[in-house]
C-alpha cells in the first residue's frame, strides 16, 4: 500500500496538476459533450493555476506518493452578496485522482485537507458543482456529507 502525503501545492507541482486537470476535463467531455475543453485549455488554465498558488483565498492541495502526484483539489473562499448569510463560504472547484488510484481514499484525504483549511480560515460552509452525468462523483460527494442544494439547468438555443 502506498504512503500518501497531502500538502499544499507548490510551483513545481503545476505540471502534474495540469496533467490531472486535463484527465478530469477529458473524463467530463466523454460523459457530456458540453464539457469540451478548447484545444489550448491546458495553456490557458496554467497562468490561473499559478496565480492561485499565491492567492490567500485559494488552496491547491496535492496528494503525493514519493515523487508521483496522485491527485489534487482546489478550494477557494468566496463571498455571498451582503444580504445572504454566511458572508463567506468555501467552494471546491476541482478534484481529480489518477485513474489507477481511485477508490483508495485519496479523494477523502484531499477533502479532509480542504475542510481543515476552511476551518482555519473561519469558514464553516462549503459548496461545489458536480456533473449530472457523473454518478461516481455524486456518490463520492454524498459520502463526504454533501446534500442537494440547487439544480443547475441548461438549454441550447
């Protein structure tokens, strides 16, 4: 069994995170054509990811075994409009675990790190979007305690 260590990502983790991000994007594109990444999506996402590493309201976590990156998670702190409580909430935008490492507890470890970070930041609510076409992801997040809140609808015109 692998010894997995979860920690905040550093600049030298970017290539591995981008590889996993493309894996996640391609998986979603296979599940639903509306998730099609552009031909240069990786290059377009790289500067944003680099910027997030130094943003105090964003945490990028990686799960490593030795020198191999097995997964990552991105969580940020967002603000509600002033008339809604809580004022600040966490939003998990991305999680991906390498296909050969799924169902080994790595996603749970990444989420635990994100939850701990949000608590330290004084945030006690987190939300995320999960693809309707991805029942495995839905089951994972429900197992983490997430519940339905809103349904996002789509119409092609």
